[in-house]
């Protein structure tokens, strides 16, 4: 998905006549990748990988010779964070080390990431991490384990107020309807707020603006 989104941005920088040749196969691969995330089976995975391989093989020469694409930061949405004198507190050991964020919240410096943890493995690993003292958890829509992470949070007995919980919206196709995805992620995690919510993948400017404004609302 990351590769497809980055390729989409690169193709968007081409002249219109060159874009036309790549848009249809790119959209097809994007649909197959989304199909895999909607129904993760061996068959949908095989289809997505085979078509993605064909696309990247066909574009290999151009990708190797093309100049880097410069993406301009969007100055129209959001406000840049200020850069105050921030120092991390290391008292109490590495698991309790934290940094004071610009909004006054404290973020544990050592986090437990859940990428590639699926099903009961995600549940058991997250529960073990919380019992070992981790208080910063990171997941994402694309990891497909928010339900299991949520179960581990509930079963751990650790108060929600002691945790720093981060997740991400991964599908750029949902950026324009971010609120619905956000609500479903809260429900899966079994919480009523997040400490950090991120856009996981690049998208077109309009979609990212729409997502950002939803996050600010």
C-alpha cells in the first residue's frame, strides 16, 4: 500500500499524456490491494501481489531513471508546532521515560509497536507488554489488530489514563470520510479517545486536507 501510494504521487507529477497510460493499471492494483485489506485471504493477497509486480516491472525503467519527486508541505492546513525547550524525563527507568508534548500531555519515549502481530498473537503480546510496564502502544488500521489490542487493554487492568495510545488511518480512500473510520477504530480499541491519531499513507492534496480538517474539528 505504501508503494502504491508513493507511485501514485510520482505519476501525478508526470505530464497529462504520460499519466493516462499508468492511471488505469495503478487504479486496478490499488483496488486489489484494498480488496486484500477488506478480505485478507491467500487468494486476494496473490492477486494483489501478482498485479503489483506486473505494474512495477513495467515501470522499472522509468522508476530507475526518474528524478525524485518533491512534495511541497501544505501550508493551508494545520499549524506548525512550536519548538520549545523540551527535555525528557528519565526518572524511574526506561519504561517510565517520557517527554512533555507541546499540548501539555506526556508521551512515554519507549513504545510497544504491534505491526505484523495478528489475532491472538497480537492480544497476548500486547497484554504481556502492558504487564511488563509498557504504557505507550502503537497500532494502525492497516495492522488489522485494533480489536485484539483493545481486548488486551481491557484485560490488562491498566487504567486508560496511564496509557498513551496511538493509531493511524491507513487507507487514503477513506481520508475524506475520516470520522467514520475514526469512530470504528475507537470502537475496536474499546476506548473513547486516542492520544495520537495519524495519517499513515500519502494521498492527493485534497484528500489529506479533508482528513486534516476532520482531525482538527
